[in-house]
């Protein structure tokens, strides 16, 4: 579970870097060229299957570990004060993970499925045809409820990674007095704040743009 979690964290960096093309004022050209590369490069296609497998394994292992923990302690403590021993995110990883899994399913249905099996319009740049996924993105993010779902899900991702990133290193035994504080800060600042905020900014930006607010 730790290995798949850290792999998925790495994927988020790549995914965020590519999706930042949405902020370019070029009518979606940079984003469409990026999606073409991601769906035609043999290495990327191979890694994508590893990604799908990692998501399923991570979710399955979370379920197995949760059931195992419940079975090992079927009777709860008469009294406990969990907030004194662990942060909120670590006590609610299951809930956060469930929210994220539901979001991933909806997200992949909206974009991944449409890109591969839907009727995506075409765009032409320098005489070359591209699937216009940017148009699909604009249509989805023009709906306020989808933007709200996306932002709430990114909050869940932030809390999930706030605990999960450093926990992955700890579970694997990769702890050191010199490097552990750095790992914890990277988890809290970069993975829990910067990455989710960057992802959340994308649908908000497009929603405001589509509706003529900016």
C-alpha cells in the first residue's frame, strides 16, 4: 500500500504539470497536444497500465487493512481521546480515500472514457488532427456542481496526502532524524497544499472564463 501510494503521489506531479497547460490562452492547443502525447507515447501507455493497477491495489489494500484492524480489535475502547494521539487526517484515511475513489471514477468517466471511447470533436493545428479534449474539459467545468465536486475532492486529496505521504516512508522504514522532517514538510506543504490547490484552481479558472467573469 505504501509503494502504490508513493507511486500515485509521483503521478500527481506529472499529471498536474500537464494539466497546467489549461491556463495557456491558446484555445486549448497546448493541452490537446499534451493529451495527444500522453495517449500515443508507448512508454506513457505502459506506465498508464501500472497506474490503473496501482489505484486498484491501493484501494483493495486499504479495504483489507481496515477489515484486519477491525477484526483485531472487535470491541472498542470504553474511552479514548484520539485527537491527542493522531491528527484528524490519519484517523479518517478511510473516509478520505473513499471520497477520492468515487471522484476518480467520475473523473475517468468524464475525461478518460470520453477521450478513448466517446465522440470527442477534432481540432487541427498546423495541418495535424487532434482530439479536442479541451472542449470536453470546458463543457464539464462550465457546470458549477462539477467544479464544486472537483474542489471538495481536492480538499480530500490534500488531507489524504498530508498523512499518507510521510506515512508511506515510515511504513517502509525509511526514517532518519536528518531526512524525516524534510519528508514531513514536503508532504504537508507540497503534496497537501500546493498540488491540490493547483488542481482545484483549474476548474475554477475555466468556470470563471466560460461564464465571462474573467
